[in-house]
C-alpha cells in the first residue's frame, strides 16, 4: 500500500485541501507546522481521505526516511509560514488606530513590513504575503470609510 503517482499529484496540487495535507506532513516530520488531520478527515471526500490514510501509512512505514515526502513537508512548512505572514500583516493593520491607518497606510504596507529589511528581503514570498495581508484590511477600512 504505497503512494501512487495520482496520490502525489493530489498531495502536490495547489488547492486548500492539499495545502492542509502538506501542513500535516510537515507536522509529522517535526517541523513547526500545525497538524490539520482532524480537518482533513472531516472535510475530505472519500478519495481524498484514502490518500491521506495512505500517506500516513507510508510515513509510518518509512519512519521519516522518504526524501520525497520530506521535500513535500518542507514545502508545506514554507506555505504555512507564508500564510502566517499574511495573517501577521492583517493583524498589524487591524491593531492600528483607524485615523493613522487611513493617513499612513499606503506607506506602512512596505515600511512596517518585518520581512523587508532595508532593500533586501529575507523571503520575498513572506514579504509579499505580509503586504497582501496588510492591504486586505487596509482596503476594507478605506472602502468602509467612504
């Protein structure tokens, strides 16, 4: 009962359920990502759940020595970090006084971004995600204030 090419195609695809699978795999490898196993079992179709169960079995049998699964887990960890950066940007904007946010928001989305250090970026995806999260809340504030 090993993972098939179709299983890997699902696990590596780009939609929310597959990202949750990768987050859970990263968690299994001991990386700092949350396990989304309850969500996977509750929200998945029968086919998706079978893939998750085969993945768990493959992980258990290889005792985390499978290099391809480790690479997928590391990708999952990075995706989780990017999602967290988005939330951090949104929460930063949310905590700012409304008047100051409206006045300075366009400047702050870059100048207050902790993932942009001077002209260099530690991780462009995280920097962009923080900016997007900030902008998501900033846009709501600007639209609601009209």
